[in-house]
């Protein structure tokens, strides 16, 4: 019993020392860890697990995030149109949302500034939400953005937008535990965060398996039957992926009929909304920033997405050549000292805005 007591005392002293060290160094600081959980919550739309909370304020990754009264990350806008002012709505995931960047450095706001410099009075609404796929993005537009009556919708398409990239609804539930723990123990908070990341990664792999994906989203997957051209593209990509010496991140999703069927479903719904609302749609293909010598495979993947967009009646702008010419590796966001191959930095967002400006005809007002 005495040895057990000594062991417990030693453990308590060790844990206490770790806790004190974390508080001295700032590790596990709850003011930096609340992040997304502080400004998202349950969504009203049946296709959405979560959405930004109107009026929420938070710090995420040392960047201030403010959600306006309508529920998207931008300044306040009146729903009623201002005569003589054009309006663009930008849909997308964490790239458009601007994870890791101040709002004014995101490509929607940089585009708005460039249009103003060109003498084109235009409001550019940033409706991007981290973790969304294209079905989510369209549902969020339907819930929040359609009422603003845009002239043009720009959909910023990322390589991971045909799969389930963020199991955030599950993480939101754990966030309540994290908030309570952060008030008492940074060590406990850190341990729970690591457990959360592990479980979210397990969910990521499970949900993206074709059988599970097809079961989860059976109601929002359109059939590719009767489309030999697109099915041939998927089969060719699958054969090329099977011949590759190493896995090619995200490209394999484009060989999945279920995932491309869900993309088709999303584009069809957006086309219906465009016809009803009288706006045009431009799909901007934002490249993966670390193609690792697999340019051909990523090119095939993006062409599959582009074909779906064109068939829905949308314009398509590929940004791969522009990023390659500028040096894609130099345009990646740095996170914790490491380059992020999915998210462009402020200069990358500037490039997206410049290319969009070049592609746009003067918006209708």
C-alpha cells in the first residue's frame, strides 16, 4: 500500500508539473483552442450538419473570425439590392472561407477590392464554409445566399470537394467537453484533442469508403448510367491510379461513381437555383498545391469535375496553369511551420482574385 501511495504521489507530481509547464508556455491555451466550435452550430437545412452561427465571434489559429447577422463570414449586407451595384456570391469550403487568413485577404474580398479599383461597383459575398462539399455549399447558398439575389455565383472548387473531408458535426459535440476541461486542465484538454483527431481521422476513412459513402448519401447521388463518356473517364483514371507507384491524395475519389454522382446532384441543384434566380455560375478549379509529379492524374480528376460543371451549363475557370507558372509551392499557407497543400496563402488568394477578375465580363447591375 505504501508503494502504491508513493507511485500515485509521484504520478500526481508529474502531471502537476506538466500542467504548470503547459500554462507557462501557453500550450493548450483554451482561448486559442475553441476555434471553429465558437462560431458554428446546428444547421436548419436538412442537407447540412452544421453552419456558422449568426453574430458569432472567435479566434481560430490566431486569426479573428466574425460571422455577420446573416450567418456567413463577411461584413453586413442588406438583402435589398443597391441600384447600380452588381452582386457576386462566392461558394466554397475552407479556402473561400479563408481558414488561417484575415477576411480581407480571402479571394472573395480581394476580388471585391480589385473590382472597385477597376471602377466596377460590386459586392462580393463570401459564403464559403470550412469542411463543406459541393452539396453542402449549394445547400448553404439555398438557405442563406439565394435571398441576396446575386448576378453571378462563383463556386471555388477544391480537390477534396467530392468527398467527406471534415466530420465536424461529431467534433462539435466533443467541443463542449473541451470547453469545460480547458477551464481546469490544459493537459486533459490536450489529451482529449488528440483523441478527437484520431477518431475524426477514422471517420474520414470510413465515410469515404464507397460502400459507406453510397449508403450515407443515397438520396443525393445521381446515376452515371447512360453516360459512357464520363464513366470511361472514371475507368481510365482508376487504371492510371492502379498503375501509380504510390497513393495520389484525393485523386482516387474521382474514380468513384458515387462521389461523381453526388457532384452531379449538387451541380444539377445549383443549375435549378440559377434558372430560378436568373444568375450565372462560374466554377473556379483551385489546384491542389502539391501534385508531387502526378500532374496527369490530377489533370484527369479536374477534367472529370469540369465536364460535370459544363454539362450543368456553368462556365469553368481552371487555375492550375496560373498557380504552376507563379510557383505553387510558394503560394501555400503555412500552418504550424509546415506548408499546407490544400490552402493558398494570401498571395495565392490574390492570384485567384486576379484570374477571376480577368475572366469576368462586367457584372450586370
